[in-house]
């Protein structure tokens, strides 16, 4: 079957323009500023993870993207128009956090019904296969396990053959096997040139499946880039060694070192330049049990997020310097 994006307007997914634009978007609930000045462009064909702690503003962002909530200020555009018009045209599919199963109908009946409400739906059998539901097609929706029901919600999101799929914590209820199946399906969908935007708490999911990770903290974008770029920018490497009674006071001033943590007799240094750090440690005879490992995305995430909902870093596109200094400041507290 021909990819959705190509079929609709002759524009391929990747390189086919901008799917999502946020400009100066804020959203407040009474005194709570859930989203504070969001500027974001997502190109057609990209797979983007929104990563953030509880209450960071991910769901609010996705709800505004879908037109379910208006921004307090600023604008959200999908494919150059309003979210409502993109949704009405069947260009957007969504899987939100609390979908409910419809009783008494079979999986195939439900997906057939949903598909019929769209102008250019995906073939039902294809939808069921893509969502990993072929073997459950004849099963009643209210007699499925939690993981199988999650796949039905995924199939509902796919049924209209959308160019943009928005998924809020899509694998939260899935076991390891179901998660793997889900991501296989998702990759199949992305390969057709479609755009995926998903929120997740699972760092490894963002690392494994997103082209680009947007880290949100306190309603602001504090980092935006590929997993590798994020790790490079804030993570660097971790250097650890046995202190054997040596003083730790000189360690923060060593070349490249951004953060120091002492665990018992072991020192852990986050460094932007592991070679320079190791040479300096050798000069101090601090190389007993020396280990150098690349920083994980988790290290990077901890360094980037403040641990609260009032993060003070500046959003992209000015992210570079401001986010870097915020990241460095918090990295001083957490290796
Ligand atoms: N309807 C609402 N009324 C009041 N405050 C809200 C409402 N919805 C969200 N908030 C607040 O806005 C902030 C952002 O919430 P949001 O649900 O967007 O975060 P999130 O990153 O999706 O969190 P989680 O990972 O826990 O789902 C939080 O402080 C939350 O308490």
C-alpha cells in the first residue's frame, strides 16, 4: 500500500515539510503554568519523543497539539493549518492515556467502524496486522488483556491512515514482549514516511525509537536533539576510581570535570573530556580501579531536568547556552 503522506498530497513524509509547529505556546491551569513558552517544529517523517518527569507538561503539550485544549497564548499548527482541521481531515491519529474499551463488539468490527468515519482509511486487515491484532480480530474487545486492549487503541489510532500519530505514554501498560511487538509495529508505520510524536518515561524507548528527543522540564524545552547529541552535549563520560584515602577536594577543578560524587571510597566524575581527566588523575596517582564509561541517556536526563516543575532553563531555539548552563548547574548535584 502506498504511504499515507505520498497518497494524500504528493508530498513524501521525510523531507515533506513541517508537520507540527508550536510558537510561543503557554498553557496555565489557574496558577499552574503547565507549559511555558514552547517553540517547536517537527518535520514530516520524524519520530520524536517527548521525555520528562511527572508533571513536566508532556500531556498538556500533546493535548494542545491535538486541539483538545487551546493554548493560553501562542499558536499550534499542524501541516500549516489548525489542529482541528488536520484532525477533521483524518491526517492525525491519537492514542491518549485513558482510552476505554467498547463492550460487545469484536476487534474487527470496532476497527471497521472507526475506519468508516475517515475519508481515506487504512485497509482494516492491514490495520489489524500492523497493530499485532490479526489473531484477535474475532475476539470481543471487552475480553482482551490489558496489553491486547492497548493494541486495539493503537489500531484505532491507525485506522484513519493518519500522517501524524500522537501517542501519550503508549507502552505504559505493556509487558516486555508486548512492548517489543508494539515498537515493531510503530517502526513499520514510521518507515512509510509518517510522523510519530510520543511521550514516555522510558529513557530506553526514547533512546531506541526516536530520531529526536525533546526533553521537557517545568513546561519548557530544556534539550532537543538526537539521543547521541544529547549525550554528547551534557553527558560526556563517567570516570570512576578508588580514592584509597586520597583527598577529594582537587577533583572538581580537574580538566573536563563537570560533577563529582563520592560513594564510600570510590569517586565518580562526570567529564566532558575523559582523556584530559584521566591524564590529570594519572598525575595525582589516582588511577586505582579506573573505569571510563560513556554517559547513559539516564545520566543525561538527570542532568537536564531539575527534579521539579519549575525548571528555569530557556526553551529552544536559544537552548544551547542557557540549557547547557542549567544542565551543568544541576549536573554538579547529580552525576
Ligand atoms: N486539568 C488540569 N488542572 C489543573 N492542573 C493541571 C491539569 N492538567 C495538568 N495540570 C498540571 O499541569 C502540569 C503539567 O501536567 P501534564 O499532565 O501536562 O504533565 P505530564 O508531563 O504529562 O505528566 P505525567 O508524566 O505525570 O503524565 C502539572 O503540574 C499538572 O498538575
